[in-house]
């Protein structure tokens, strides 16, 4: 269920396990044959659509102007709020970009990746990714399907986000965990 623009998402504090909130928002699709699910990607999405998506993803990644990047993201089906800043080489999901929602004034850092799918052995999974207003994603971060990054939340560079990020918090690491206020204090 995708929120309408401006409608806040409630972020759960459940644990990060297979039954956590991200997994409850991810849809499982069984593989139609004996091979791994990526072998059947053409059954999941038309080749022409993924080809068009790939070209638009390329524009979003390398265009020198934010206006061009946001234009390409919208053509992909991404919900793009006002004032979104999409970093150089940042990559939206090529198969299901329409499952991405970017709130107002979101920043997605250099070479980050937002995934809305997971190809596994016997199934593939899809899930929406929502970055609420003023969320900030650091360089080279990876956001997995079904994750909600709350309003004013921050994801540190090189983090792997496997669960929701509550509003106003900062997460870092692999997997990303909430930073304590003591970790922000200056050692000098």
C-alpha cells in the first residue's frame, strides 16, 4: 500500500528477523520452473519494459541536472516529491521502479542503490521502498525492498538498510543499526 504524497507512514520498532515489518510488506512470487528465479525474469516483466527502464535509469544516474534526473525517475514510475536531489550514479530498481516513493526534499547520495526486488532460488520478492520527507541516504548505501525510511531520518554512507528507519534517527553499518547519541559526541 503506497501512501499518498504527504501522508506519513508509521514506522514499526519490530526486530530485524524474517517476520519483521519489512518482510510483511514484501510479496513473494514463486519461480515457475526448476531454475533460480532470475532465470525467469522475462516472465516477471516484459523485455521491452526492462530495456526502457534501463535507459531511463542510465539518464537518472548520469544526467548533470537534477531536473533531468527527476524527469527520468518520474518516467520510470517513481513517485518523486518536490526538491528531490538524486545523486550521481545513484541507481533505482530497474525491474520495479514504480514501487519507489521519494518524499519532498529527499537526498539520495552518490552511487546508492534502492532495490524493490530480490531474486532468490525458488522465488522472487517485490516490495515498496518509501523515503519520507527530508530523508537523507548517504553515498553507496543500499536500501532493500519493503523498507520505510522515516521523515528526517539519515542513512550513513556504505550502509545496508534491511529494516525500517524511524523518523529523525540516524542509522549506520551492515546491516544498518541506529546510532546512539554517544556515538555523535566529539572525542576531543
